[in-house]
């Protein structure tokens, strides 16, 4: 898969959070997707299967928080998304983190989330 295709998938993924529109996740998540969230400590929660991953990400996308992608790096079928999630007006009302993403055949098969603590 080309880096352009990987970037297009990641941009649509990010748009779901920017536009608070979980429907934009449709078709992006593979049936065998695995997602590891940053919490709870020490290892975070693990979501296995496309439906479980979509449900988790949809909850964030539909939420009231403001998602701000800061930078995206793409290498083949892998991507790193550096972001900030805000729930209030100041930096103290936010968290910064990264998602390590892996795609296969144009769909997300792995998402590993990490936040600054």
C-alpha cells in the first residue's frame, strides 16, 4: 500500500474526531483490528475485533472533547499521529499523546495509544 493511501486513511480517521462524526470510521477498521488504549495503568485496556475497536473510537469521536492532530508521520502501512485532546479552555484541561497505527489493505489493523502522564 502506498504512503498516499495510508495518509488518506489516517486523515479520514482523524476527521471522525475533528468533525465528531463516528460514521467516518465506517470501512476503515479491519475485522481483526486490535486496539490498546493508554489507560488504565499499567498496560491500558485492550479491544479486539473490528466491532470493539469501532465502538471504542466512536465513543471518543462522538464526545464533547476537542481533538487536535499536531503531526502525522507515515511510513508504508504504518503511521504515527501526535495529538492533543481538550475538554476545557486551557492546556491544563487537555492531554497530549500519540497513536501508533498499522494498516493492511487500506484498513486499520492495529492502534496503540499512549499519553503523557
